[in-house]
């Protein structure tokens, strides 16, 4: 499923592989959008970075200490042994009390995130991107998940794509673990080809209505909950990705992914953030009507423009 880039002999830096930036700007044709080329090589790829150059784990530990969650946060993998159970249990939205946004963290954490984004754009992608301004720092403890997306058969169907929330199809998803994780503690992912087949079938039930598709997370769950054969296909093709601190999983926004109930006895800490090629962003902005003050698209309630959902600076401008 993953396209792995080899580690350098001297360190964990990537080989200087430049990803081809294709000029594939989103249109109103949903079927075309579902089958366009991807900005991510291999559609799903794992990259490596030098953990000594991006001190994200120790910054996460400082956050836990400074906010009184834990006096001894490291190692993060065993954090569940030192945090009260009440703060581990997720709320109805699936987040634990420890989960926060980077905007609420102190400056060294934000600086490390910006440094990593710039590294990915310059040294991995080879082109400029706009990037999510304040992504979440998530804590996934080995505790039961809420029942919000639990099927009538008892399966947790948290599976989704960000395009169901309105994200751009040109987007590049990045998932950054700050802990080693595997099995049910890891990010659950479906292959790209299987994801497209499932999304196409789902889009057909919406009459390929682009506007409806952009706000269809609940309908996506409802389809799997009622179509047991399709639910079986999803569960059979979705697996936990083994990953380590020092890796980033980059994947196409059409890849179906989710969170499983963690039964591995370890804590997972991660950051997930979105990138958008700058030339794609500029073309999208130009497509808005001249008298429009805000784009028709929002992501997580924020206008999908620089200075709002996206940082005011591009990666190369940091």
C-alpha cells in the first residue's frame, strides 16, 4: 500500500526526489475529480525526516507538563499509564481532553511544525504549498471509542475522506506520528484504488452532486451501516499502518482512512495536517467570482483561504 522512500546512509533525510506537479485544477465534475491524477506519488507514500532537526516530541511533552496533564510524559507510548482515565476517554466528537490545536501551543512547537512544513515543500515535494495554519495534536489512548460511528453490527466505521468534509481534491494529506504505532493503534487506511471504487459507488448514490458530496460525512456512514456487503469490503481492505516517530505518511485526499479502537496497549500521539500546492490554490482563488468576498468553500468552518484555514505565508515564505 505504501510507497517507501529509502533512508540515506548518513541520516534519515530523503533522497532528493522531486514530485511532479501536475496542472489538474478542480472542476465541478465530481466524476472527473474522483479519477484525476494525484499530487502524491504512488497516491500513498511514507517519507522520513531527521528527528534531531524537528524536536516535535519533546515539545509535545512540554505541552503536557505545562498544562498539568502529566508530570512525566515521556515515553509518550505509555502515557495512558500516567494520565487519569477521565482525561483519556474521548468525547462524542472522538477527541480526548488532551487533544488541542497548534494555535494554543507555545511558540517552539509552532516553529518546529513550520520548519517541517518548509522541509517537506522544499526537499520532498520540490514546489511551494499553502498549509494548514493550526492542525490538531491528537492523543489516541487504548480506551473505547464513542458510539457516534458505530454500526448496527458493532463495527466502528470512522472511515472517511477529507473530501467528504469539503476539502480540495488537490490537497496533500500528511499524518505525522510522534510515537511508534501499529495495528489498531496506527492510522487505518484503504488502498487508493479500493478507495476510488468505494467513493465512486457512494457518489453515484448522490447523483454525482458535487455540492452534496462536499458535506456528506454522515451519509457516507449511513451507506456502510445499511449496505453490509459494502461494509465488509471496506473492513477487509482497511488496515492499520505501522509507523514510527521520524516518519510522515503522505496520502491523496481521496484515500479512505480512519481510527480504530486502540487495543494495542500503547498511546498514539500524532499531528495531521493538510497541504495544497500553491499554483492549485492560486488557480482556485482566481476561479471565484470577482465580487466574491469569501470562497464558497470552507474547511472545518473556516474560509479556505490564506490567513484563515491556511497560514498567511506559503511554505517557501516561512
